[in-house]
């Protein structure tokens, strides 16, 4: 009997393992973003590649230095710093000075991630925090855009993003197809809705992300745009161009790749839906009525603040607990 007990292995929960790991998830998401990044380089020129490289490099170097100073085990191989740096670069205009994405990546890793204890303890998405930090610190540089150089025979052209132009002005010159494939001005990694959606589809297949956040985010935002979006231009209610607002700006990148961050999003399905609806509402208010043409980053970060509260009120009832019925 005692001999049999020696063969038992005592471990803490969980006892069932799905097979995924932090490292595998991070590198998979990174791989799904590579096609959109490659399109950004093709669309805007090699300057975009330089922005991606310095952003990722700054994030990885900051990760290495901090873990070294804190005498922690190196965590570069888990891919989280690479993914953060890549997402920071995706949220940058192609012609931005290199020091801005470098400082944004340092802020994302050094302040937002490690000040709160490292991976899994940060309360807001580090890449979005880096983008917002850069936006408020260097607003002029963060709102100066380069037009696509495909077939242009020049290194760069300056031009407004579709959101800055407005739907009617943009569609009078270009098409929904240009929006879909990414032949537009914008941030490096957000312009090609096609490639971002393909990457997101693979994440759904691998069950790395689920439908609750992206669907509730996009649906709530687009419903509000359809009802109220046309009032700004004087077209009236129920006239908002939902296809334009879905494809333009950073909605696809934000809804599928950043709002779904496992660390800064709710744990339960009900909580995820509430969180997604909140992201959609805030994005709508900032994009349509606010002073910024885009509201995805701020919308997600503001909802990150409410995640602990959402988790508190949507946690499931413990197994075996029965609600007490008071006698009248």
C-alpha cells in the first residue's frame, strides 16, 4: 500500500491542461500580425519597417534591462515584449520620428507593465498606453500622415486619414475596396482590414480569442454609428455609414487584437460582453463627438479601468452555494 502511494504525484490545480502557454499565445498573435505589418511597409515604404524595428527593439531592450536590474528570470523569450513593441509600431504614423515609438515602447514596458509587477499584473494594455502617451506628448507628430506610395513614384505624400476627411469626401475619391485592402493613409499596422481579419480568423480557429469582446465591441459601435452618426453631417438619424467606420481607423486592430488582451479584459462571458459594449460606446463618443478623429485607444484604456469592477459583479456563483430564501 505504501509502495503504491510513492507512485502518486501530488500537484495543485489546474489538473487539466489545454496545451497553450503564454509564450505560444504571444508568438501566435505576433505571427498573425506580421502580414498586416508587411502590408504597412509595402504601402508606406521602408521608413515603416524602420519604425517597426526600433519599436520592437526598444521594447525588448527595456524588458531585458528591467529584469536584469530586478534580478528576475529573463522573459524575452515569452514574446510579450516583442508583441507590445509590434503593436506600438502598428499605432504609429509611417513618417513619425523614430524617438517617439522608442519612448512609447519604453513607457509601455517600463512603466505600464513592470511598475505593476510584470506580465499578468498590468491593469491597462501596455501598447495602447504607449500610443496614448505618445499622442498626448507629441500630438503634432502623431497626427501627421503619409499617403500610400504604391505606384506613386515618390517616397511619401502627406494626406489626411479617411476619418479625418470624412466618409463622403473620402468615398468621392476612393472606394470601400481601398479601405478594405488598406490603400489609404493611416497608422502602419491598422490600414489593411483584410489582413487583420484574416489574422483574427486564425486566432478564432486556435481559440486564442473568443467572439464575445470583438462582436459586442463592433456591434455596439456600429449600431450607434448607424443611429446617430449621420446627425453630425446633417443627414439625420439612421443614416450613419457603418461600413466606412468599420473599415476606417483602428477599429479592427483594436477590437480583435488589443481589446481581447487576456490580462486587461474580463474573465467571464457576461463580463466580456459588457466590456465590449463599453468599448463600443466610448469609441463612438470619442470618434463622432470628441476632439480626436479616432477613439479606439482611449475607449479600450478607459474600459480597462472598469475590468475589476466588471469581474466583481459578473463572477459565477460558487458550486454548491444556494441562495438563501428569507421567510416572509
